[in-house]
C-alpha cells in the first residue's frame, strides 16, 4: 500500500462510532463481532484491501503478523488439492492464531456448500474444566508445552497454553504445532506431548465443540 491506513486517513464519521463500540465489545465484552453488508462486488481488489484495512483500524489500530514470515493478510482459497491448512478451505480443530491478538476475516465469496465457522468461549471451556477436571488447568498453565518451529532454529520452544493477563483469561495454542498432522508431520527428534498434555488438549477441543457457536459465512 502507498500509505498508512488508519482512523485518521480513513475517516468514518458515522460508522466509526459503531465500530468503536464493537471494539469495546471485542476487548471487554463477548469477545467477537460479525459485520455484514460490506458490498465488495463493485470494488477492485486494491480498493477492497484499502476498505478492509480502514474498517479494521477502528477495531485494532496496530496490525500484526499472521506467520513467522511476517505476512499480515492471507488469502483462504479452495485450490482443489491438499495445501497448508492455514490457507485452505478445510475443517480445522479449535485453535487460536499464535502470533496475533485479534483476528479478522473478510468473506469475498463462498462455495455452493459449507461456509461455516465455529468459535467457542475460552471462559466457558475454563469453567467446565475447573468444575470437572481442575488438574488439567494446571497442566495447561505449565510452561513446558513443546511447540514445533518446523525447520527454524531452535527446532522447538516451550511455553504454556493458558495465561492470566490483566485479570483476564487467555488461551493460545495450535494443535497442529503441538502434535503435527498428515500434510505437515511433527519434526522428528523433538519432544512429544506427555500423557497429561495429550489429555488436556483433547479436553480443550471436546469442551469447545460442546459449546461451539457456528456462524454461516455464505
């Protein structure tokens, strides 16, 4: 882009007030929002990008990266073949994006079938674990989970999956980076999960599925 796109360079006198209220709800309320009615059909790809960056600057002023290569925007497309999950239209297990705090997605088009996303409340998952398996909360909070760096140095690093920040609960994990998958196996020779860790991450997913909220993006 030729210039920095922010609230000053992309003024929205009326909609901006609504977006700022949504921002507060994202950070201090329900934790997510859905915006509809952004008609992209008459816009060029460059104009769509400009408008998208302008709108989202009211929700999160600082833009972060999506991956270790520093990419800030990723296209999710159907290529008709197995590709990296992050860029493909495939069902993914519950996860959080590891290197950004707030994630936004813009649907440009959708297929004739499917087109559904699912989210689940980390607080709800935590509360159910606290009631049924408090021992797993301690496992999730231990800074010894081995994250695969997939070819970078060091080959893995350790940290927790569960944090407290400003009296708020934060979960940050990706099952793929912790256990691998068929199209991107875990790097040989690095530590695997303990039995307790495997049970804890399975519990995260299972409880998340029980309380999931599905959203159509058609």
